[in-house]
C-alpha cells in the first residue's frame, strides 16, 4: 500500500513539474484571455514570436516590460532584448508593436495609454506580455476583463491568481489591492 501511495505521489510530482516546464519554458505562459481577441504570455523569443502571431492572427503586441524606456530603437538605454523583439514583430506585415513599459503596479497614465490601445478595434487580436507572463500581463488582463467584458473586480482578480494563498494578487499585496480598488471607466 505504501509503495502505491509513493508511486502515486511521484507521478503527481512528475506531472506537475512537466506541466510547469511546458508552460514556462516551452509555451512561455501563453494563454487566451478573451476568445480570439486577447492573449497574454511571458517573453517569447524573437525567433519564435512570428509563429504565435501567425497562429493566433495577432495584430498588436503590447510589451509591458522595461518601465521608463521609450520606443526609440537606437536609444542606448533600451535593452537589446526589447529592440530584438520590436524588430521581429515589426517585420511582420500588419502587426504593431507597443512598448508600454510599466512597474508592477501601473500609473494612471500607463493605464490610460493601455485603454487607448485597447479602444482601437484595429489592434485586435492583442498579445499582452511581461517577462514571465504572471505579473503585469495578468494584471492588465484583469483590467481588460473589467473594462471590456464587465467582470467584477473580485472575479477579474481571482483569475489572475495561480496560488490560493501567497500570490502577489492577494488582498493586502500591492497588485491585489490595485485590482480590488480599480475603478473601470463609466459605460458609454
């Protein structure tokens, strides 16, 4: 009996580790947020991003990494990985790259820029991404759900959480409190 329990636990661990490796290192935490409309991910290497864009007919990529940078490709302050991604995306016909670098908790100015991008129907489908795909991309996915799909703050926040406890989206954590207190724009 102990041997069967041990094998079962080992199987569960192997499956869990395999899923983690796949999600993070092979699929880059890519996930559909709104069917055929909004996706989120971690960083997808420049040599692989075209496949994701083509497979999901993505029109816009919003890169949430590198706060306090500008879009100037030749600016020496811009990290090379941002430049490489921007160039890879812009090689694809009809795809727009937005650098909307933000801290973990965005300023109102950043949210306003995000909403301006998302208000334009020609930008869809959209890929939101940050470094790992579980922080800023999740937060902006929640904002999207509240603003455009009418989700409650609680429901949108709950969908960001990977863990039941100990998440940066918990009540009392900066991102969790931000989403709890977020005020969607008045409906038109």
